[in-house]
C-alpha cells in the first residue's frame, strides 16, 4: 500500500514513527494525493504543481494532507509548540501609500492620526520589558514627514533604556522608504540599523509575491523584486527575517504555491528566514473589499488549514517554524493549526493600555498562561522562546486545563497594514 523508506521508527536517527492513523489517512486518499504525500514524507521536494493540487484537497485528501503535515511538524521540531512574549508598537498610522487592502493608514489631518513620541515608544517598550517581554515588534506607516533618521533614532532610544531587549522592526516597505529618505542604498540603511540595535526584521509587506496581484493590491509601489532584494540584502548582512503571505482576497492557489516556492528558493540561498507566518486577509475596513464585490472576505477555515499544512510540506527541511497567528485565526483555530502543520503561536502582543485608551472592552493580548494552556490542549509541550526560536522556558506537562473563555473573548483587530494584523489605537500622541 505504501512505499515509505522512513515508515518505521529508527532509534538511530530518532525519526518519529509513522502512526497507524497517518497510514490510514493516506490509504483513504486518492492515488495521486497519496503518492504526492508519500514522496514528501520520503524526502522529496513538493513541486508547485503538486502544491496547487493539495490546496484543493477536501475530505479524505484533506485529512491525509493534515496528517502528513502533523507528522512532518513532529519530525522537524518534535512534540513542542512555542510562543514569544512580545509587544507590538505601531509608532505611526499615517501613510499615503494607498495599499488597497489597508484599513490602518490615516491621513495627517485625520482625528485618529497618530505619531508616537520617542518617549512614548520607549515607555511602551519598558512596560513590555517589565512584564517579561523579550521582544518589541515595531512597525509603522510611511509617514511623509519623518526622515530616514527616525528609524535609527527609535532603535537608539529603546536600546539606551533597554539594552537587552530584542528589537524586531521595520518591514521591507519601511526599509525601502527609510533608505529613500536617507539617500542611502538599502544595504547601507540596513547596516546602519543593525549597528544601532536592530535584531531582526518582519518579512511583512510580502502580501502575494506576484507581479499581477501586487499591482492590484499595492499599485506595485514595493515590487516583488524589491521585496526579494531587501530581504536577501538583510540576510546577507546577517539580519534574520520572518516570511509571510497575505491570502484570501483576489489570489488563487497558484499564487500561493508560487509564493511558497519563491520563499523556499530564497531560503536555500540565504538561510535567513526564521519562520513562515500565514496571514489571512482581513476585509473589514479594507477599501479593496468594500469597493469590489469580487474580492473575497478572507480565507475560509479549510483554506487556513490547507495553507498551514501545505506550507509545512513545501518548506520541509528549509523553514522549520510555521506560525499560526492567533490574532488572525482566533485561539480555537490557531490551536487546530498546531495539529495541521504549525508549531508556533506567535506573540502575546500585549497592548492593554492602548486598547483601554481606545475604549476596547477586551485586552488585545493573550497572556503566557493562555498560550501554555492552548498548546497543552493541542497535545503538545509548550515552550517560551525568544525571537530567534531559542527555547527560554518549558512548562510542566500537567498544567490544569481551564476553559479558554478569556482567549475566546478577544476580538481580532479589524485593521491591517503591510499585510500584518495591527491593533487599532487612539492613544494620546496623535498629530
Ligand atoms: S499597508 Fe502599510 S504601506 Fe500600505 S497603506 Fe497601509 S500602512 Fe501604508
């Protein structure tokens, strides 16, 4: 029935055994899907063509895909799932780039326009540090009045107060903008940021790395070639980045497969990606959705499952960490993704003072204890990690499992920018 060469447990290599349920799932799938999945288990690279087929999997084929992704997750990273304590600091929401999917950007004269002072940025970083954060994630709109030094000054201000905190900051779009403003090459600009404390970069603003789709989403202001060049430059300079996709709008499975294929090629060349984060399109407040009846309102549940599972197969052996974003998916579905190929829940994203100031009923945060419970309930061992996936803390296997009402009451933020979910704010400091 099967032709595995790794089908049995090998104590020498410590490969996980292929379970009876995986064998059963494979046997129930159609012959072509079974062959594709067996080939990947046996170490063959998943082709873009076969990925497109898997993106259509339903019923027994979807079950087999998920079981295979879960097996490969275990083979790559073991029985663990991780999270990081971090805080998002969105230093400005002013941006004139006009990305059509963006519900975040404001004009300068908008009552909700915001540009945080350096003191406010540092204060938020200090609050995060005091609550156990090892990382701050800093991104903003492309404010026409800030100069290129602004990015460096943010790093200097935070590092002066908190020399140990990891600063994960500035999307490739911001790097492009800052370099332009500074009249520097992107390599010079990135090196300068590294010299002043930048620890890693979000691989946001990728959206879909396809010329035709980007033209419609972003007017191609940051082209696929520019995104790839900035990411490769960062990697070449020793700066790790994440990688992302924003899916579920005007895109199709062939775009997803090509996007994953491109990320895999970059990783083969540079080895600089720490993780892959699927980010479903958020349609609320998005002009792309509101002004076009053909645009989908984000991915379906099945598409989310397929994306995490196919990513695990496609990136197998190249990018070990597939993140399920609880902010995008909600805690229940994020937990489900941990058994569909993902091995990480991302950040706690504390932003409580901001959500209070904007009148939010619930905090925009999952506390570490919630992360631990979610991972335990998925049947995996929780690990608190740092930004670069080094383990910092493990947790007892017998944590009391309580209900997740707190997590479930958290509403997903309704805006996004650079393809990443952000948290709406109306805190003081608006310009
Ligand atoms: S996605 Fe980012 S760059 Fe594009 S309009 Fe929104 S804030 Fe500006």
